[in-house]
């Protein structure tokens, strides 16, 4: 366990560490964990092989302790040096009777206790007796005294004391509503401006369209006049062509008359 603790420290000062996980390191008792861990708030010792809590240090800031899947059968009084303890999981151990749990009634802040898979859970009226033994307890084995399941969010709020967050959320919601109203007003103004700009733009387009139509009419009129002029020029040669043969016949006739004479 000492080597594992040194590894988990990662060069940090013990007084700076708030969370320490020592799961699956093999030891039958606590070794290498000292009173120097004054800031430690969460400690996990799952499946270590502990048979007792001998050597458990004074951890004045400890709030959460995981001791599941060990072979602890007693010695819970050694945890009293951690008075701020709020969450304790000792499921999967060797606790057989209520007398072993007697030291836990001294914990004024203990709200969550897990004894699942211990022989003590087979006692008659086990839940009622444990709730009666530990007045501060709110949840036992994941359920309250009315068999309602523990709310994870409530557990987190209890650990971080997040009651002030609710006010912050309310203020944020209020600010959000105000911001929405402001954005709606701004959007309305923008729509009005867009409409006015759109009206001007449409008028300009309409006028330009009218101008284009008038120019097109002028262009068509010019083309028609040019076509009329062209037609006039073409008609004159046709008349000359039609008159020329007649003149030729007349001349021939006159010539013939002269020859007869």
C-alpha cells in the first residue's frame, strides 16, 4: 500500500491532495496513509483485502469513504477521527450484527450508508433498526426510510453544498427572459428597417422597369420607321421595272408603224 500511495501522490505534497484512490492494492491493514493528508476529502479502498481498519489516520476533512469488497468485521470506531464523514460504503464485508455498527451513531453528518451484502442485512427489521441507530442517516443501501431510491443529484449537492447555485440559476433565467425580450424588440426594429429599405428598393426596381419599357417602345418605333423607309425605297424600283417593258412595247409598236409607212 505504501508504494501505491507514493505513486498516487505524483510528487504532490500530502496536504494538497483531496482525492485518493487505492483500489485493488493488496494489504490487510492501513499502511502509509498518515495524518499529513489534512485536505483529503475522498478516499477509496475497494477490494484491498482489509481485515480491519487498524492504522486508519486522522483525516479531519474526509467526507467520502469507500471500503466495499473487503473483509472488515469490526473496528468502525477507528473512523471517528473523521467527524465530517458524510458517505460510507462498507458493502461486501463481514459485518454480522448491529453492535458492530454502534460507533456510527456518533457521526452527526453521516447521511449515506451502504451495508449491502453483509450478514447484518438479514436481521429482522434491519432497516428500521439501522435508521433508528443513526439519527442523521437519510439513505441506507441506496433507499430512504420510505423505500425511495437515492437521488444522485441530491447526493452531489450535499457534497458540494450547492444551494447557492439555485439562486444563480434563477437569476440566469431572469436575465435570459430579459435578453429574449430585448432581442425580440431589436428583431422587430430590424424588420421595419428591412421593410423600408425593401420598399425603396422595390420602387427603384419598378421605376427602372418602366424606364426600360419606355426605352424599348422608343426602340421599336424607330425600327418600324426604318422598316417603312426601307419599304418605300423598294417600291420605287418595282414601278420602274413594271413601266420599262411597256415603254419597250410602245417603242416596238412605233417602230413597226414607221417601217410599214
